[in-house]
């Protein structure tokens, strides 16, 4: 299961079709350009994130967000046309933050020996989701238009790009082309599903470190040289 499917599995096909028949504006009216406007914009997103974490998607309204952010409702509508566009901006910021953390960890992992580098990268993926656990749980379970947000739709492509860069974690000996392609395909599918599922719905009695170690053990053979190449 890909991270995209994880993001959308909570919504029935009929619900998605209803959203598609009634397009919702998910983009902000404009983006801030000055320091004061950037502060206002950021306050709105932070307030929306707090409401989503504490009360959920249905409880979020533009009035609630404005009050929580300490800004006037007119200032909110200067940037956002509706509550959905605010939530979409929160989703975008959250996803970008996760991907940035993963990419930064990859740079660190590439500076290590392949075996420890793989463990470093896997651990960082878990940490990136774990520190956003409460917000991510609401976004995954409650936002009905999640798959319509461009950043979410691009997640799989960007994970594939990171996986391609992660090939450097394997030993220097060559892999066959087919195995290299399989590695690029399998790695983001396996890892994203395991990380998201175990962080959002952690299994009882199993420590996160044990899950990380198990995932590394499963992935390690993919980084070994192909004796048939």
C-alpha cells in the first residue's frame, strides 16, 4: 500500500465522487510577500493545525481559526476563500515538512556506511511522522479531499526520487538493471506504508525501535549485490 493509498483509504468511493462533482477551491487567494503578512499567514496555519489536532476537521471553521490565530476574519479571508483552502495549506505544510526531514536524513545517511546509513534513514522517517502524529492522524482520517491536494498527489513521485538517490546506500558492487528498478519501486511503497501505519496506529506491545529494526532487516537484502549480475 502506498502512502497515497494510506492517505485516501478512509474515504469511500461515493464520498470522493461527491467531492469531485462539487469542486472546492483548495488554493489560497494569495501568498504573503512581506514580513507582517507572512506572520499573519503563519498564525492562521498554526491556529488551524491546533484546532485540527485538538478538535478535528468538522469542528474547524474560519471564525474559529481567526479567533485562535488572533486575527480578524477579514484578514483571514484576505488569504483564504474557505476553510478547505486553510486545511489544504496545513496539509501542504505538513507534507513538505515530512519530506524535508526525510531528505535531510538521507544526506546524513549517505555520509555513513551503507548498513548504518539505511538504519539512520529509516529511523528518521519514523521520527518525521512521529513528531506530527496528532495532526497527521486527523488529516489522514478526517479530511475528505486529501487526495485532491497537489502536494499529496505528488508524494509518491517525490518518494520515488528519494529512493533513487538512496541507491547510494547499497554496496558499490553493481545491481542488475531490473533489480535496481525493483528497488526503486519497492522501497517507497514498503517504507511509507510501514511508517505511516505504525506511527498513526502503533501496535500494542511492540516498541518503535523494534519496528524500525524489523524494517531494516526486511530491506537489507534489497541493498545486497545481485550475484547473477
